[in-house]
């Protein structure tokens, strides 16, 4: 049985991405008892799937490492992975959160030596790479995974392969008898840092994401750049593995659109500007990028970044929402059709690869939430007194970039700390 | 040939064409909602044949290009496929605005000359209002002969087989040539149209009165 101590002075943080980790750490570093719940087998969330951050073009692994170290140093923080909230009840200062823990089948004796994975053969779609590559049924989810323990896929349980993996382990770390557990945890305040998911590009029918191999999304593009990614860090397009030297970015793919997401997802302009840098990084002056946009939203200090990209002769900007994408059958090149707003010229432009700058939608549908909270039309949690001791952190509250998500998470931590302080009578 | 009401509108709105469109064109109040993304223009199947795609028309309205907009052939090219309406990220009823603009340009006497859609529209209206029912035989023949007698005979001969088949299938009667069928209460129908015209004239008058 998993042994977790929780009282009504505990803060529970749901979601172990950058916002959840930040909220949990900020709260626990004030001396509070915090439990961090994460659905995936590792912390880091979607940020861990990014190649680089804007505007500094640094690697997210760096900040990830700092946060992992902070977690290890804090005795008051309990991290539960493969944990999902099944129910929540109660009121401010007195919540009960029911948590379902699905088994990893690997305990903390694991040294991540990888012998178990060598004994396994069956492959599954790799979620970490947005299903673009394969991983084994016994696997380390990613190089930076925290906790640094292997995972055995539920679908292998009961097979000879799972037994072989167990036999290969020299540390007695594999326990194939682990069962699903349910925990009822007490909490004074709960922070939802449940984040986002990319808008489903299949719903944007005219762009042909479902039909054309060389139309991908911005999150998939990030994975292509990762040395551990499906292409080993090469910018190769999916249809024929050709180098993608002429890349088109379609902005507002599903955002600012009554037919899709009504809100502006805020990060996609900067993400595409950042990704033009990737094309330069790989191909130098042979790499060309074209951004099709309604208007570029690079706010505040990001404008410097935008101007730098504008000064790059290898990047062109076309002010136009692309009407439709077709495929040139012979070359497999996507062809973009539309009308340019600056001059009203009709175009039909061929590119090697099209990247849809898909927007953010909340990963959790809060509409059927078991306790009353304020949710706006876009599905994000609104800050409201009637939410009691329940707070949103990061993208659960709105479409935010990492910088703003972290700021927001710190604020959420302080709000939660105030609630448990009142419970304690401090 | 511009109309008196056109002069009155020019007087009243004095260089604020967007306001004029907002006030007087059907669904015209949506024009200011356009964010110039251009997805309508790119999605229009007739797009390459327009002088100005919808997005450009909307910008021209805002830029006060009254003359160019109202005498344009563009809005007459709309076939009501609704592709633009389906894709517009802001939900503008673009098809309806196009028809509204076409109607308004006609009312202002600024419609383009020899525009077939406009000619057919007028023909359809005259045909329909005569008896309250469309006389398809007369309407069809009228369309064939609109470019002169010789052209009419040529088109009619070409469509001979279609006409005979329609008669066989009882979809068209040659007797329609003699008067044709109509609504039961024809005078009531005409009275209704007259009243509607009066109301419309009053509405326009109200809008053109200097206040």
C-alpha cells in the first residue's frame, strides 16, 4: 500500500507539469505539506517535450533539472506519479480528494540500468513523441524522466515478456503483482495545474492534417528537433524522410476561430517565430521559413525577438489566413492556397513541410467538476472567491507561455498557503 | 444613372460609407467585424473571377470607396455556396452581405451595366410578381433571348431536347405561354407587394431625412 500522510493543512497540487511543479515547490518551500499528483509516469509535462524555449532559446531540460533537485531536497513534498483524481468533495480547508494510482510495476529499487528493456521486444506508439515513433513495452519515458525509473506498459502484464523483464532485473525492482489503488487524501486547498492539450488538428478540415503526411503540428515539430526524438534530431518530413528545408507555418490553426477555439492561444506566434530559428539551426541559409498569419502577437519584450526574425532574409511573412492546403501528388509537397491581404494577390505556394501552429485547449473538461468552480466559455478556470480553496495554476487558468504560467503558479501557491494558514489558525 | 435616393444618401453620410453600409445594407453591420484574414477570398470557388474578393470589398467599404464598391461586379458574382460563411473565423454572414450590397447598389442606381446576374434577377422578379407564381416557360425563354433574337434562336435550338423532355415529364406546359397559372387572390397579392414597397420607401425616406 502506498503510504501518504495528508491532513486538512495539506495542499494537493494536481498536475506535475511546469506549473504544478512550481506551485508545489513554492508552497512546500514555505514549510507546507504538499502532495503533487501526476497522471503520467514522470514529471515535466508538455514542457519536457519541447526542444527549446523562447525567447532565450535555451533548453527546458535545464530548468527541469533545477526543479528536480528542489523536489529531492524537500521532505515535505510527496510526489505521486500515474495518479489521477477520481473525485473531490468538501469545502475550503476540508477537502477529500480520491486518487486512483495505476501501477508502474517497477518500485524505487530501480537504478534505470535498462537491462529490463533489453529483455523486451514488443513496441508501442511513443506518447512522448506524439506517436511519431515507437517505444518498447518496458521503457524509460524520456531521458530526463523524473522519477528516473522504468515503466512496464499495462498491456504487457501477463505475458512472457514481462516475466523476462523481471528476470533481467538484478535489483528486484520489478513487481508484476502491483494493483490499482485508491487513496482518499485530506487537503485544505487544492491547486489544479492540469495544463493543456494541443487542439485536435484533424478538426481543421481544409488544412488536411488527416490526409497529408507533410502537414504536422507545432508540437510534433518540436519533437523532430530533439536528438532523442523520432528522427534523431533531424528535420525530416514524414512522407519520404526528405530534409524539410522550405517550411510553412500556418498561424491561428484552430485559434481565434468561432468554428474551433474562440480564444487566442497566445503562445503560437512566438512558438512559430522560435521554430524558424530551428530551420536556420539545421540548414543555415538553405533553410527557408514562411509564416502565414492574421496578425503577429509578440507582446512586450518579445517584440525584440520578432524584429530579429523579421530581419532574417530567410524568413518571409505572408499576411493571410490560408484557405486550404492541397498536395502535389508527384512531389508530396503541400500546396497552400489563399489570398494575400497585402495586395489581395492569389497564391498557390509549395513547401516541403507545413507546420500548423495549433492552439491550446484545457486538457481537463471542468464542466462536470464534482465541486462548484467557475469555468469560462473557453473551459479555463476563472479566479473567483466562490471557488473556495480550489485554485488554478498555469494553463488551467488561461492560455499562457511558460514564463507567465510559472508566475501564475507562484501566485496560486501563495493563495493556497493562505488557506491552510487559516486552517492552522496562524 | 444614379437615383435621387443615391444623392440623398451621399448627402446624409458625407464620406462615412461604412456607416451608410451598416445602416442600410442587409447584414451590413457585420462589415466592421472583418479582421482581414482573407480566408473567405481564398475559399471562394469563383474567387479568381471577381474584381475584388469579399475581404477586399470590406476594406474598400472602410476606406470610403463608395463609387468603386457600389459599381463593382464583385458581389454579383456570388453563387451562395456558403463556403466563406462556413469558414469565416468571426462568423460573418458573407453571402448575405454580398447579396445585400448587390441589392443596395441596384437601389442606388449604381449597378454595373450588362451584368447577367442582375439582369436575370430583375427578369425573375418581374415574372414572379405578375401572377404570384413563376412562369418557367416565359422565364426560360426570356433568358435565352436576352442577348437578341438571333442568339435566342440559337440557344433555344440547342435546348430543344431538354424542353421536349420536360414537357414529356409534365414538368413544363406549352400552355403557360398563354397567360399561365397564378395565385388565387391575385389582387390581394398585388396589394401586399404595394404595401411592402410603401413601407420600404418610408424606411429609406426615414434614413435619408436630414436629422
